């Protein structure tokens, strides 16, 4: 029994050591993304959520930890063209999704109609994507429902679609129940680790929020490196 336990311990220690070495190597080879954070648009404790909203991350009240990515990663979405399931937004224009303005003030966001909606960014070329950062409307600590982010080389998102984030807890968007947590909007935006997935198009879904049935986007940033042809 002792020999078996010792072997198990050694094996476990070896795996842990390898994981530690791998993390150290990534830290050495990578660099922290330089994400410009807009001014806070609200302060205080988030208000109580309506019943049935499901699991939501609790705000930590602390700055987001640095995110390491390969050297040279930049925001490939800046000024890139945007299309949507709602081609005529209620407020704003679709190009505001990638215009670089992240402030949580009136006039900085685009508002899409109620129900299930998406926006899509064309990066112009296939890229290896390491992070997507999303700012919905962060003028108050609301929670957007059915947030799903997908990447593909197919502009119609029919073939080779890869889901990199999904917090849809009741499959209301119709893309499956997600394992990610819902979260309160803040001036930091939501950083999604996309683990180097490859694709040209990024599509982001939502289905209303805890304040109203509308869908809003202030800014979307896509950090990655173009894939050499």
C-alpha cells in the first residue's frame, strides 16, 4: 500500500511540476495586454437582481489581473467593419462597436432591438485570437443574458464554428447551455480567454439584460496575431 501511495504521490507531483513549468514558460514568453480602461460610470453596490436570473459572478471590487498573451498581440478589431442581426439599430451606428470609444456615457453605445441579437466583426484575415474583451452598456451594473461569443472562418457561421464563451443558462439563444458565469457590466469590460483559437469572424450574441429587453454594445476588442499565409 505504501509503495502504491508513494508512486501516486510522485506521479501527482510530476504533473503539478510540469504544469508549473508550463505556466512559467507562458509568463516568460508572453506579455500583459495593454487594455485601456474607460472611466467608471457608476459606483456602489449592484442592485438586487430579478428572480430567476441564475448564477452571477460576484464583483471582486479589485482590478482585473493582468492577462498574458504572446508578444505582438494587438486589437485586431479596431475600426474593422461590423454587421448585425439588427441592421438598423434603435440608437447609434454599428461602427461604434469597434470605434475605440468605450466610455459609459450616452452616445457611446449602439442599441439593438429586443430579443435575440448578434453583432459580427470581420477581422479582414484569419487570426490566432487570444482574448476578446466586451463592453456592453456599463452605465449601471446590469447583467446581459445569453452572452455567447463564437469564432469562424465562415462569414455565415455555418461551418467550423467554435464557441469561446457561453453563459446562456437556459439555452434562450439556441446555441446550447453554457458553462460560463453571468456577470455584472463594469468599465473594465469582460475579458474572455479564447486560448489562441483561429478565425476571421467574431460573432457576439445576447438576449436582453436585467434592466430592459434591449441589447447594447459600447466596444468589442479582439486581441490576436494574423495567421501567416
